[in-house]
């Protein structure tokens, strides 16, 4: 790897013109492409790709309910003066008329529109009648009711309202069509409001609701900001003229516009502050005027290169992703810092390239791979962040290894290592030798391991959203009327067109009716009783014709004529009603329904691409919410969700995303380390401290109740990225020290410490961002960076010292993973065998009253075979059998061993079963194999020779 970059360096060193052309061309091309990138400012871009979350996102983006801006005109005191509120509303309408940003104004209910809807329902009355309605009609067409109804109609016609009601009375004297017209109540989402002079008022007459539909969708934040600025000026003037009233507004467009505005402001603040802090620290650290420019140039190129590539790939990116991507600066600046700082301690730039090529390449590959893992999560915003980080780091590391070495040496004097500074002095300290520090870290790791179980995952999306104080106040005002959203579920029925969507909605009507009957659903609002599918219309029309038999029609008309004549009604007065009963009704496709022309139903219908959806609101009993879910969950082409479900589902997704990211990035980093080092021991020494640092992060978050959310979850990848770089550079310094004997580690450590300082300060400025999603990153970033720095600088040198350096000093080979594994398996086998031999001994010797001597021999034979198998299992130990005296154990003998290791005991017992060993006190009373020693009649030397001579003599007679 080093040879490749050295060859590139030599080429550009020999062809300076090519270097400058490549430098300026790369900046020009990437800068031009980056400038064409479209920025998405929609907060819902954060939402993960989940079926029900997707329905919520579509509802928020496409629903006309969410598009509307609601203005609340309220009394500041308790005086009831609705006329004053209406006066303000009228002035507001006059001022807003013709505004280029407004598509429509819904200041009051159009009475003529309601009459048109009445007429439309009457003309197609069979379609709006359900089967149960015919019971009511039967009661209307009795002779007594007809007589009573005509008398009421007569009194109405001779009243002042008679002129208006004449057409209604004659067209339907019995009021049958009123059953269908009552279906308009299905459009009433909430019962806390009523009409006053055509305006929507709260029942206490203290608040008037006024609706405005902007021309632009909530995602068009730039255009909506212009509108809201104009609206604020207008409302301020109205407030000045009406000091006793308050005017507020709330809506998705206002929240999205304010959110985007704050994101832009915070992005400029945080990224600008980060760059300024980095520049200042770099200058103070290196004491070179051009140092900040040289160190920041690769970072700038990486950022521009990233945006250019993303433009070519997808053409757009989330503003939140771009702002949150600023955390990548902390990693990207590492590469140029390592190059520039290493140059201070090296003999020349070629040595820098040679020393840093492998660790920078390995570190960047694993870090970039970790960020690429974000492409497998469900949130588009996190995917965008992954792309920003991936290409930013790619551009920064290539620039640092290819271009930066030439820029560092241009115009510089012959290179000599520079003087040490404070960071260099700190880097000389070997923290792994501090026993108090290592012990404290061990205790903290145990503590954090337990507290990490308390980490929670924030699912409330509003906590990631920014809302200005006046919007928060307006939302609270709306919720004070009736927090409908907390009591409601949304039912989305889908189809390829409106008719199919309604058919799918019809299929679950029996389930909904059962839930209404049981009290689980209190009210259903939507198009259910007004927009009827073609198939259902056919059924209802046929039911109408079946009901109105000729005899029934003749009876009703004859009774009307007879009773009408008594009240002086003309014979032709009920001709329109006769036509209604005898008319041959036909099916009208839902999309052609005249009810759609008034925009009363269009709010409930969304058409997007090839899918049409119909929205229904289910007001439910909170105690029976799960019953509604159990009944409606999983139905084909129908999706039910609510705020509570969304919160719980988001929590599940965040937890799953976090676990997936942790496993993917951890596995990827370990594999890269294993491939790069070629030894699993070095990979483990490097990786385990990174794993411990992650325990620390989770433990601190659990201890202080700092939650994860859909934005700061990227810190899992970010921390692995930083920890990966810090660990690799630390390990590379240790390897070079081990290889050459020179002190390379302090140079790497100074770069790491300086990188950590700049990253902590750079990301720390996010705490001053007002946008919650950006601010949520700051604290976790600081915790994470401090954790990875401490663990990498203490534990990696400690493990390297224990497993490699100290063993070499003692004349031993370095510890190997295979050796650790065999040792673990061997000791495990030994412990298991000791337990098994104890059980066998109890059965053969303690509990068996027969053949005592033979049982003893059998037990010794089993013990001998076990020790022999244990020696065979210890494959890492070289074994050689040397018998200079040709001992065959046929005659009694005393065997003396120097006992330099535990293995001579195993060798002796493995060679011959009839062996009596001399043991000391701790062996004789060992909790693991003490019972085996005692049941084998081994000689306890602490008892003295005199007490055991007779016993040993008997053993010798038995062939021992």
C-alpha cells in the first residue's frame, strides 16, 4: 500500500503542472456539481420506511387536513362577543383575498353549498340509505304519521320560513331524504364546535376557527416562509387594532417552515463555529500560519466531493442529514492532522507516507464501511448521512495521502523535527502503567455494563422537531378545545382508484359496526355514509326498489292526497315526491359524485400515482384501544394506526436500527482489522477496547437517562469510526516500536489527542443549536469521544504489554489466540474431569462395599487415562518422553521430580496407574480436585513420614 502512494507522490513531484491541474480541476468540477444539489427540508424525511409509518408520512404529506393552516381568533377575557370575532375574521378575509400564496380561504360555511349537498343526496336517495333505515321509513309511512307530518308541513309553510322550505316540503313531505341527509354528520370530526352565523366557533363562543390552504405544500418551505412573514405582518396589525382579542395560527406548513429556517440557521452556526474552532486550534497547536489551511483543505475537498457524488447518484439530500453530517468533520480532519503532525516528528515527507499509508487506509476503509452500513437502516435521512460521511471521508483521505504531502513541502525549508508542545508532552505519558487508573476503568466497566440495560429509545418525533414558542402556544390552544388526536385512530383504505378504495372500506364495515355496538368505537368520521362504492350502490338501489312495491306506493300517495285535500294542498303538490318513489335510479361512479364538487369530501381522499386512499377517523374509547387494534390490524388494503401506535413502533424501529448498526459496524471493523493485521490476536487487542468504550457510552447514557433517537443513532457509527481510527493508529505505533525499538507511539498519540480535542470542541458547539435533532448529537458525541480516547490509549497498550512485550522480555513467545483457546479448553476439560472423577470415586470407593482393592485399581486406571487424555488435548505443549534408566514400573520405586510445572504430575500418572503422589496441603484440600487426591490415597506430606509409613508399605505390597 505504501509503495502505491509513494509512486503517486513521485509522479506528481516530477510533474508539478499535472499536480496543479488535478488540484484545481477536482475542486472546480466537484464544486459545480455540488452547487446543483437539491436540499430537502421535510422533517418527515427522518421517518423510517415502515408500512404504517409510511402511511403516517403519506397522511402528513398529502392530506389536505395537514396542509391547512388554522387561525384561532380568541377572546383574551371571558366576555362572550362572537360578533367581534367575526368582525376580525371578515377583516382578515378582506386582507388575504388575492394573496398569491393562498389557494383557498375557508372562513365560514357556505349555506348554498350545504343546500346543494342536500339536493344531491335527495336526487340519489336510495344510495344513502342503509338496510336498518327502512325500519324508520316503515314508521314514517303509516296513516297516522302521514297525517301528523302534513299538519306540521302546513304550519311550516304558513310561517315566515315557508317560502324557503316550500320546495323541500313538496319534494319530500314525509322527510325520508332527511335520513340520508343525516349522513353529512359523518363529516363532523369533533363535537366541541358549532356554527354561528356560518362561522366555526367553540361552544363557549370564545374562539373562532378560520382555515387557510396555502398554494404550496408543507415541503415547499421557502415559499411558505414568504407567506408566513406576510401573514405575521398582517396579524400584528390586526392585534394592534383589536387589543382585546388574540390571533394565533398553527399548521404543518408553519411547523415545516420554522423547522427549515432553524435548521439553516443552526447549520451555519454549528458548521461555521466548528470550522473556526478547528482553524484556531490548528494554528495554536502547530504555530504555522498556513497550517489551518493545509489541515482544513482535505476536509473541505471531502465535503464538496461528497455533495458532488450524491448529486450524481440521487440529486437531492435532506437538510437534517447535511447538518448532522457535520459530525463527520471530526473524523475527516483526523487524516490531514495525522499527516501534518507526523511530519513534525519524521525525517521527511516520504517517511510520513510510508508510515501512515497502511493505518490511514485500513482505518478509512473500516470507518467508511461502518457509515455504509447506514444504507441498510429504514430511515432515508440516516441513509443520506451515511452517504455524506462515506464520500466525505473518501475524499479527505485520498486528498491527505496524494495532494497534501506536496502542499506541506512547497516553499518549506529543509525539514527538521519541531519542538514539543503541551500535547506532545502529554503523549509521552504511558497511562497503561497507572494501576489506579486501570483498576478504576475495570470497576467503571462493570458499573456501565449493568447501567447500559437502562438505555431507552426516544420515539416522540416532536422532540426532534423545532417549533417556535408562538406555534407551541397555538398548538396548546387547539388541544385545549379537544385533543382529538389523542383519542383517535386513522383508518386508511386503499385501492387502485376511488371505487376500489371504497369497496375495500366496505369490507370492514361489519367489523366497525360491531366495535361501535360494543362501545369500543365512539364515533366514525369520514366519507363512509356519503361516498358509496358502485357495488354497494347497486345493492342499495335494488333494496329501494324492492321496498317500494306498487301497493305501498299507491297507499302512501293516496293517503297524502286524501289528507292533503283536507289541508287545502293542491292535487299536484306531491308530484315531485311521486317521481322520487317511481324513479329508476342508476349507479353513479364515486369519482363522478356531485358531493365531491363542494370540497366537503375531498379532504378525506388522497390520490397519489396509481393508489387512491380514503381516510376515516375513529374516535375510540382509550381503554378499548387494543380491542380496536385486534379487530382491524392486518386487514388487506386497510391500515389502522394512531399516535400511540406510531410512538411504540418508532421505539421498536430505533431499537432494532441501533442493534443492527452495532452488529454490522462491529463485525465489519473486526473483519477489516483481522484482514489488515493477519493475526486474530492483534485484531482482538485493537477491537476489545473499542467494544469496552461502547459499553461505557451505553452505560453513561443509561445512568443519566440520555435517550437514543432517530438522529443521534448515527453516533453508533461515528463512535466506531473514531474508535477504529484511534485504535488502529495506536496499534500501528506499538507495532513499529516493537519492530524497531524506536518511540513511534508518542507521535501517533499526539495526533489522536489533538484530533479528540478538536472533535470534542467542534461537536460541542452543537449544544448551542436550537434544533433538538442537532442538539441531541452533542452530548453523546462528547461522551463517546472521551470514552474511545481513554480506552484506546490505556487498554490497547496494556493488552499489548501483557500479551506481547512482557512475554518477549521474559524470553517467551507472544500469546496467541490459539494458545488462549487451547488453554481455556484444557482447563475446562480438567475441571470437568475432576468433577467426573469425584463422582466416579464416590460410587466406586465410598459407596461400593465390594472388591475394595480392585475398585481402587480401577479408579487409578481411570485417573491415569484421564491425565493421558488431558496431555493429548494440550496440543500447544511439546512433549518428549525420555527414559534413560529404562524404567518399566515392574518393581516398587521412589520417583523424584523437580516439579517445575504442573505437567510432571500429569506425565507420571499417565505413564502408570499404580502411582502414589506426595501432595502438599492446598492440593490435598483443593475444592476442584482435592476429593480425587484423597480418594486416590495420595500421600499428604504435611502429616509427616512416621504416621504414613505403614500405609505406604501396604500400598507397595499391592503393587504401587
